[in-house]
């Protein structure tokens, strides 16, 4: 993890500036002339296990699975336990088919070290597909030579200051979205958090309430995810009924936003798109910010935030409703902090709620893995990875490790993230990825999730509906709780004695 990213991560600020990788010497095992050291420091994290070149070493072991369809069943269900089991059986590298596509899974510390930059594993192929699907060059900048420059446009703004300034709007959005909740009202927490998340994102990043309906967004987001990561040719996916028409609607609205941002400096200041215009467009964008490229800014935020923030918030509300002792602590903390708070309670100060967020995403990480393509032939753990191999890196591979998190890691216990000296645990928890593509929304994502859940559980008495009290965990591709239903038992006043 780079020093810069350590600083960005609020959970591990204590160690900011300490770079565990750079500067360490690397060795070339066996002095094989066909191998060379990578240009980057990740071999220091995994001495001798990652070498660039091709020695004709055996390929990564193939796991026993159904031909062609392969692991598709696991990847539509909860794939974390399955990946952990495969790791136990086959080691830190194994491969399997998913609908005819061969996937190489890399797990453990060394795989995480490979994410440090795009030297050997890249997101480029996927982003090039997205560029074609959305007709904007912007996704291509995520893996181009100016990635860091463009990423700064996001991380410099999507920070704690933004949350503090926009907190009243965030709370207002949540309040508006729950205003119809009456006693007896039943809802699916995933759909509800998805709808509330995009409304919050739209208000905070685009300066307007979310202007579409949930169905329209779900259609566009799902189609674009399948187009980018799925096995089907682009033309097949993009012809999904209703997609083109709905995407066009989104584009028209975005182009109106582009116009407003270009002509109204005050409005521009309040939007993510406006922040982009403060930075140079580099050669990869033809040296200028074109409307056609900018139009994708709102959709990119929905693609990144819609399922992830919602997944964390939906699982967190489920965990609180099934762990009344922690619900009680969350409520007490809210009342306590409200006494000394001038406005809405700062989610960063809600230590119990924050610990609940971390514990929830440890057990149910919204993103279990990230996808990459190998840019070169290289050796990993003595196995040959070939240029072009489709790889997944299991960022959640240590989430159940009892040496890191203590006993009974299958149990929800937020106290794992409370108390002193939590640096090792927080560093090991890669909810927001690691390295070059670590999440740009890593600061605002958890805060918005917390603000949503805090309002729900403090201002409503809620219960799980019989027959819908156990989630079916699905990986679509973000981990999501299906089949849950919550009933409003009544409104509550958190300050009533
Ligand atoms: C709880 C909420 C969230 C979770 C768990 C999450 C998780 C992740 C993960 C695991 C990655 C790494 C992907 C990879 O390495 O390929 C990522 C990347 C990213 N996320 Fe998030 N995310 C969340 C919320 C958000 C939000 C709210 C935004 C923006 C509005 C956002 C914007 C991004 C962007 C732009 C990237 C790509 C960064 C890059 O390639 O440099 N995320 N996210």
C-alpha cells in the first residue's frame, strides 16, 4: 500500500508515511535468464514469488468443476466461503471456467501486492469495453498514463470536508425517502438502500435529487456491468430490451447538467463534474473536456456507489436487527452525541456505528474480489500466468482469518473494531480495495451508509418479517442480501426517556 493511500485511509492514519514495500531489495531466484524483476516494488512484499517472464512453468492448477459452466453457481451465490475453501484445497492460485471464460484466481498477500499498480495486472480491457458501451472516453482514463491525475480530481473532493458540508442534505434526503414509512409498512432493505443511495449521490455530487426511477437505474447499471464484466459480446448485451432508450434518457439529463456546470460557476462548485473542469484534460481525452466525455460522470458514480453503499447499509441494518445488544449501543451512542452536537450527528464520531460498518463489511464485503487482465507473462508462486489471462484477486481473502480478527470470525462482533491498536485489523480489511485502483469513494461511501442506517434505526422501530429474516447472499457481482424484508413497527423518538 503506498504512503499516499495510507494517508487517504482514515482507518490507518496512525501509520501514514510508513511504506511497507518500497526500498526493500528483491532477489531473482535461481538466476534464471528468462526472468526479470518487475519494474515495481511488489516483489519486496513477496520475495521471489513474482517474476516477469515465461519459463514454461506449469500453469495454475485447474479446480474440479463442471466443464464450461464451471463456477457460475458459486458466482451468483455467496462466493466468499467457496473461494476460501478452494484456497485451502489448491493454494493461493487456481483457475476455473465461468460460462466458457477461464478465470485465474490469485489470493493472499502477494496477490494484494500485485494491485499496487497496473504493471502486471490491469483493468484496461474492461474499461475499454465500458468506453464503447457508454460512448465516453472517461472510463479509459482509469487505466491510462494519467490515472493518478484524474483520480486526484475525485479523491481531492470526495472527502470528509464534503460529507461535513453536505451532511444536512444527506440527512434531508434520507428523511424525505422514509417520510412514507408508516406502522406496518414492509420493504426490501436492499431496494430501499439502493434508492436512497442514488438519491444521496445525486444530491451531493450532481446538485439535484435523483431524477429517474429505481427500475430505470437498475436496468442501466445491470446492463453496463454485464457488458463490462460478462461473457457476452457487447452488441448482444447493449441490445437488451429497453436499455438503449433508458440510457439515452440518462445521457440527455447528463448533457443538461454539463451545460449548467459550464454556464453557472456557483452550481459547478457544488458538483463533481464542476471539480473535473478545474483540472486539465490530458491527451487521452484529446486535450479538452468534451460534453460527450463528461456526460458519463453521474452514471460512473452510480455504477460505483449504487450497489456497494446499498449492500453495506442493507447488511448493516440486518445485523443490527438480529443483534439487539448492538442496536441498543448504537442508539445510546446517537443520543449521547446528539446532546453535544449542533446539527446532525457526525457519523465519523459514531464509533460503535463505525465498528458495526467495518464488522458488517468484514463478514459481507460488498466487493469480494476485483478483476484484472495480465499485461505480461509472469510467474506467481511458481506457476506461469500468461499475458491476457483473466484474473480475479480476492481482496477479502483474509476476512475470516482468526489470527487477524480473533476467534469465531463467522460471528458478528463489532468489538473487533473497537479499542486500541486496531491498525493491523483495519489494514487487513480491504473493503475498498488496495493499490492503484483503491476506491475513490472510500471516505464518503461508509459515511453515507452509516447516515442512512443511523436514521432508520434511531427514528423507527423495525423488525424482520417472518419468512424473510435470513438473507440469501448473492454476488451480482457485488455481494447483496436477497429475500430480506423489514416491517416498520412504529416511529420512535430517540430522545424519549
Ligand atoms: C461502501 C461503499 C463502497 C465500497 C465497498 C466500494 C468498493 C470499491 C472497491 C473494492 C474498489 C476497487 C476496484 C478495483 O480495484 O478494481 C472501488 C473502486 C472505485 N470506487 Fe468504490 N466503493 C464504495 C463506494 C464508492 C462511492 C460512493 C464512489 C463514488 C461516488 C466510489 C467510486 C469508486 C471509483 C471511482 C473506483 C475506481 C478507482 C480507480 O480505478 O482508481 N466508490 N470501490
